[in-house]
């Protein structure tokens, strides 16, 4: 059987998962960390709980790819490179240009680089990973899977901001959203689990991790999502502020003597959210522990997080004129039972009820709502890598 590798390249990292297709069996997975820095960390998990890890000075993504492929053969995970027939790359920003996953050629690579102004921390790194694989394995099917493409089905009333139309017409200033691959996977999986066609369902998907976004999925299509022009908008996140009154920015800048707007944006991205509110950490586990020990700021941060998530779910139930399914996914959504319970408890007006016993679980795919709940509530671990591999398979010759 042929194999497909799913790639998520960051500025100094390369996460990957190797699938045997079309059976969708995970053969191996791993990550290369600290690329371009001394003592890069190279990890592969494979076989029956086996793990290979080493440190080395990996100077760039091309070296990381070469090392990855070499170790796949040395560990007998593959016999030769010929077994790998497809590679799928996660790309954050596809703008309005890419409404679906796309075969990669030189023009696509250039377009990804041109769209870097919409995701300056991600698209350049994504393009670097693509080029690295193209150089080492030039002839295999290469596919770009865009975080934003799932949200291109949003109607204008939901993706346009209430600013002069010329800013959209001239500069494409609009809501793009993110986490689309995750929202697409869990919404389709939810329909499979409850045994109903996704075309008949109104689903809200809550991707709650260090980055968090909520999406309204009506009939299988994204009709609204909480992240905006960038991933800074929406709910409170690990280090991101989420929605904020823009007039607050110049006020804080004057009071704090901040002259550069980019520094203010950095604060909103990296020093805010749970981290900024609690003064403890950006990690939900640390926040919950501190709150349990009586830290009032940590409790307030937790309350604000739950409140913002709950408000978006209620908003999207209104957007779709109903809700049939609520899905929790990603690091917090999959593992923080208290968060799931608190969010659900505040949505009882929708006829939504979570069973505390069913909800007492971490990372296990299951229905967690009560039998008499009018809304099905599910915990579904996300699998963006599998979604990427499926898109590669669909685009193979």
C-alpha cells in the first residue's frame, strides 16, 4: 500500500504523521523542534510504542526533511522512498484565493508566500516546508490544505466587517477564520457518530486549545467562525486577548508609553488571554490548579474563558436558528471536563444537558450529553493530519 505524510511546518519546527493509505493506518509520527538552533530535538514514534529521539544541529527545514526520510528507512518504517506517494502540507492562510485543498506547483507556492501578510508567522514557514519536500521528493503528489478554506463558505453578512467597503474591495480586509481543517473533521465525524447526514444538522464546533475558535456549521458548511482577519479575534485564549474594543489600544498605548502599534499587537497576541488575566500561566491545567487553591485572578480567568466560549455558542445557535450538535475538541476541549461542564451548564436554555459521568473522561471520543438532552454534545479528538491525508488521497492522479 502507498503511504502519505501530513506535514505541519512552523518557523522552527516540523510536525508530521505518516499514514498507510487508503486504510488510514498511522505508521509513524514525530516532530523536529528547534530547527535552526543548537541541539535541535528530533523525535519519531512508531511500531508498538517504540520511540527514537536524538539531538542534533539541524540548520534548516530541508535538512530536517532529509533526516526524517533517512530515519524512516533506517528504522525500517519504510523500505524505500518510493512507498511515499503523497505529501500534504498544512497552510494557515489561503485568503480568498484557495477555497479548497490544492495540488502544489510553483504558482501555488508563490501565492502562499504572497498571502504571508495575512499570516506572517505561519505562511512563510509553511512555504519553507513545502519547498523542502519538493526538493527531496519532487515527483510525489504534493497538496496544500488551508486552515481558512473551510470558512470560505461564509456569507458576506458574516465575513465582512462594518467598515468602509473600499477596505474590503481594495485590501481584502475581512474575516477569514482559522482551524478550518479541525472544524471540518470534527463536524463530519460528529454526523457519523450520531448516524445522521451532516446536510441535515446544525452543528457548533468548539476547538478549544491554546488557540481557540468556535464555528457554526450548517448543513456541513461553515457559516460563521469566531477568529477574524487574524487568529487574534474571538474567544479568550491562552495568550491571545480575543475580541477587544479597538479604542482601548490607543488608550493603553498612551498610558503605558507604547509608541509602536506592533508592540501593542504583540502584547495582545503573546501576553494576554489566560496568561495576562491570571498572572499564572497560559495553560488551562495551571489555571484550574491555581483557582482550586484559592487564586482569585486564576478563577476570574477561568470564568471569563468559559463565559466567552458560552456566548459564542449561543450566538451561533441564533445564527443558524437552532443547534442539533455541540462538539468539543483540541487540548482543552478534549481534556478539561470542568470546562465542558461549565460551558454546557450555562446553555441549559437550549435544552442542552451534559451527563457528569459521561463527561468524566479525557481525550476519548464519545457522546457526553444526557439521553434526554435536546442537543447532542460530543467530545471528539481532532485529527487534522488525517484530514490532510484524505485530501491528498482525493487529489492523487
